[in-house]
């Protein structure tokens, strides 16, 4: 079975990178496909307790895919929900683009 921490780091890299390259003004069809991708991803995620909790979280926190900034914020909130669950520090979501898209300035 996969290492849950290693799998998590790789998966967050993929997910945040997807939001970073998401269009500012996504066509309706892409928004639908993105929501479907997230639903499927949450079902196939190969750590069942993670997958179950992520699906429950998504029921209450419907994916916001209407723009890059909305989607990036939403993904940051999803990641923070897991951070809180694991007793980790919450990430400042004002900084998601700096972390995943434009790069740290220092
Ligand atoms: P990670 O949490 O993997 O973060 C990697 C990097 O992302 C950080 O170094 C930081 O720079 C950046 N980052 C941190 N928080 C945010 C944020 N909110 N927004 C943007 N960037 C951020 N593990 C479990 O043990 N139990 C679970 O139930 C569980 N559920 C998961 C569900 C999903 C959908 C995913 C993708 C992962 C899940 N994980 C779970 C794995 C867990 O989230 C971590 O990936 C793992 O614990 C390794 O943590 P880490 O401290 O190395 O950094």
C-alpha cells in the first residue's frame, strides 16, 4: 500500500498545480469537467479513510471552480481541513498563489 504521507505530498502538489494553471475565466464545460474530476478523484484516492473524509468534506464544501482564484482558495481550504484534522498548522490561503503559482519572492 502507498505511504500515506508521501502520497499526500505528491497529491497536494498535483491538486494545487492544477488550480495554479486553471484559467481565470474557465468555459462552462471545463467547470463541469473539473467538478467531475474532483468527485472521481475523491472516490479513487488510494487511502480509504482519507477518501471518505474528503468526500464528506466536499458534500458540505461544494467545489468552487468558477475562476482560478476561487478554485485555488477552495483547494487551500480543502488542504487546511486535512491540516486541522492532523493537528498541523493552517496555511494562510492569501498565499496559495505565491506558494504554487508565482513563487516565493525571497
Ligand atoms: P502536506 O500537507 O502534504 O503539504 C505539502 C506542502 O503544501 C506544504 O509543505 C506547504 O508548503 C503546502 N501547504 C500546506 N497547507 C496548504 C494549504 N492549505 N494550501 C496550499 N498549500 C499548502 N493524511 C492522513 O494521515 N490522514 C488523512 O485523512 C489524509 N487525508 C488526505 C486527503 C487528501 C485529499 C490528500 C491529498 C491528502 C491527505 N492526507 C491525509 C495527507 C496529508 O494531507 C499530508 O499530505 C501528509 O500528512 C504529508 O504532510 P506534509 O506535512 O508533508 O505536507
